[in-house]
C-alpha cells in the first residue's frame, strides 16, 4: 500500500443518507497552516450544529464541501511531506474566498433586482392610476367638446340660413345692376362700331393716297438712280484722267528733284574746292612772308657778325658811325619787310 492510499484511509468516510456530523481530521502541526485549518473546521462544525433539519440540497452542498476540504487537505499533506510548504492550501482558500465573494455579490444583485422590481411595479401601479385619471378627464373633456359641437352645429345652421337669404338678396341686386351695365355697354359697343367703320374708310383713303405717292417716289428714285450712274461714270473717267496726269507730273517732279539734288551736290563740291584753294593761297602767302622775314633776319645776323665773306667796309669813324647807323637802319627795314 502506497502513501496516497494510507492518507485516504485516514480521512473520514461519509455515509449517504445519514445525518451524522462528520469529523474532520485535525492537523496538530504548529504554524499558520494548522491554525487556519482548525478555524475552518470549527466554523464548519458550528454551522452544522446550528441547523437541526437539513434538506436534500443542503446535504448535497455539505457533501460537496466535505469532498472539497478532503481534497484540499490531501493535497496540502502531500505538499507538506514533499516540500514542507502549504501554498496549495493558501491558493485554495483564496479561490474559495473569491467564489464566496462572487456568490455574495450575486445574492446582493438579486436583492437589488427584487427591490428594483418592486419599485417598478409600484411605479407601474401609480402610472396606471394616473392614466385612468387622465383618461377619465379626457372623456369628460370629450363630452364637453361634443356639447360645444352640438351648439356650434345649431349656430352654424342658423348662420347658414341667414347667409343664404342675404346671398339671394345680393344676387338679385347684382343681377339688376348687371342688366343696367349690359345695356350701357351695348350702347357703347354700337358707338364704337360706327366709329370703327368711319376709321376704316379714312384708313382706306389714306392708303390709296400713300400708294400714289409711293409710285411717284419710285419713279423719282429710278430717275435719280440713272442720273447717279451716269454722273458716277463721268466722274470716274475724270478721276482716272487726273490720276494719270498726277502720275506723269509725279514722275517729272521726281526727275526734277533728282536733277536739283545733282546740281546742289556740284555746287557744294565747288564751294568746298574754292574754300580749299583759298585756304591754300592764304597758307602759301603766310609761309612766303615768314620765309622773307626769316631770310632778312639771318642776313642781318651774318653781316653784323661778319660770318663768311660778308664784311662791312672800313671808313672813318664818323663815316663809320654814320654808315653803321645807316646799315642798322637798312637792316631793320629789311627785317621789317
């Protein structure tokens, strides 16, 4: 026999159909696991002791709880023997707490739902009463409106009779007025017919007169058109002759203009040539005058300085002085010349 079979033998057996209180095995080991398990066991035993009569569903629930506790204790003992821990017990307890909290939450929501249903039923009852009161008031209002409708029908019938009589009187009066107006309009139509006949006769006479005048104007128009054609042809011939004369005169004028331009060019060239000759003569005269002055100046220098074979003749002092003075005067005259 292995270890698991020994553990299952130590667990209490639950007999079906009996009301004996189960006795769970106690764990006497020290520590948190033993204390929590003992608390759970005491809670279960006390809860079962309070209930004297249990139903079949309650017994089934108790049986399921016992089986759950047996499984948890078995797994916890195996974990203690193997690893020396009891995490499985803590996990199982936390899951059971969560399940119980979920169960309590469901119960709380069911209670709230019942209260809500009661309040809604009460509101529905109040709404039904209000609807009944409203329907009754509306029925009374409908009856009141029916009475008013009957009164309005009677009043409307009386008004219709009055309006019918009044309308008949107005129709008869309007008929009389229309007859008088019709007679007046017939007289007016007769007058307009006579006037229209007179206007038509006048229109025909005017139309005949206008046709005669139109015929005369057409004859005049034909005459003037023929005259216009003849005058146009004559003037066109004259215009052509004038254009030909103008063309010949223009050609002659162009030839004269060309000749005049040639003469002007010759005159300009002659003037330029004369101006050049005049400037050349003036330049030549100026150069000749400058050369003469330069020659006289050079001769005077040669004679005074006795350069080369040019020497003054020796005379007496007086004569020499006079001759020197005369010679200088002559030289001055030559230089001036």
